[in-house]
C-alpha cells in the first residue's frame, strides 16, 4: 500500500473526485430543492469516504504524500502548477462542509452549529506551536512542553465539540444533534489535515524560492561589490585597460610615447658623438 501511495497519483485523484462528487451532489440538492434524500446522502457518503481515505493516506506516508508535487525532479514552475489542483481541493473541501450544513438547515428548517467547532479545530496546530515556542523560550523541559501542548490541544477540541453538540441537541434533538456534530467533527479533522499538508507544501516551495533569490543576490553582490576595497568585478572589467603602444630607443629601452623615445635618442646621439 505504501509503495502505491508513493508511486501512483491514483489514490489522490480518487480523494479529489470524491470531494468533487459530494460538492456536485450538494449543488444538485440545493439548486433543485429536491425532496429526495438521495443527493444529501450521496454527498455525506462521498465526504465520509474522502475523509477516511485522506486520513489513511496521511497515516501511512505522512508528509511524503506530497511527493507528486514536491519531488526534487520537478522545477519551481512545475511544482507550482502541480500544487494548484491541491489548492482547489482544499477550497472545495472547506466549502463542502459549510454547504452541507446549509443544505441540512434548509431541509430541516432549523439552524445547526459548526463554526466554533471548525475554528477550534483549525486553531489547534498554531496554538500548540506558539505554546511550544514560548515554553522553549522560558527553558521548559520536553515533558512540560508536551503536557502544555497536549492540554491546549484537548481544551480546544473539547470546547469546540461541546459547544456545537449542546447547541445542535437544543436545535434538532439528541439523535440528529449527535450525528451531525460527530460527522462534522470528522470532516473538519480531514479539512485541518488538508490545510496543514497544503501549508507544508507552500513552505517548501517558499524556501525553494528563498534559496534561489539568495543565490541570485550572492552572485549580484559578488559582481557589484564583492572584490574587496570597494571594487567589484564589473569595475575591474570596466577599468581594465589594454596596454598602449611602446617605443624602443636606440639603446633598446622601452618608452610609453614617441616623445620620450625621441628625447632618449637625442641624448644617446649626443653621448655617442661625445665619445667619438
């Protein structure tokens, strides 16, 4: 299974098609006002199947699930174009959950609560990260950091679940309230996972751009101000002059101009005449 997930994009396209199928089913249910439960059940089935596959893929290969767009074999633009479908997937998955909630509210004629659950779940990763960094700054031990992070994580999760569960039970009763809250919580977990992986991919892409820019900047610095003593390679080339013509006098000495040569020749002639 792991080998398939690391060599074939078919499982990832399957998740994408399930999310897209659920989204289309919700559009059909909402626009046509169908009294049949088939579209909403189809959408729920697609959402649940996509969530299970998504979590299973990440559990098996982790962040390596982005190999199909972050491989070292691809250049920057190739990676960027490959990450676009994943961005569309994340947007569809987020919109699908809230559309599902809206369609159910329209069908039942009652309001459902999910926004706080979504916010609490999404905040778990950044809050735990910030608390871990803060604990590092104050010199906390690894055990203390883990305890703080775990406590914060479960406080957010339980708070979001409890708030939504109570409001949904008050609105639609115990049975429907529990079912919707659990179902939405499972789907929100998948959304958080997709957002997290997408951010990892963006950060990796950003670092590639940063490295490229740094390399270009270093080359530019060397060319413009990297030769020391305020000079540069450009200046060296610009100021480099080819040697001018040289003139040889009667004694074989070299001079940079004809006037100096002629003057030397006169002195040489006078000396030779004096000797004779």
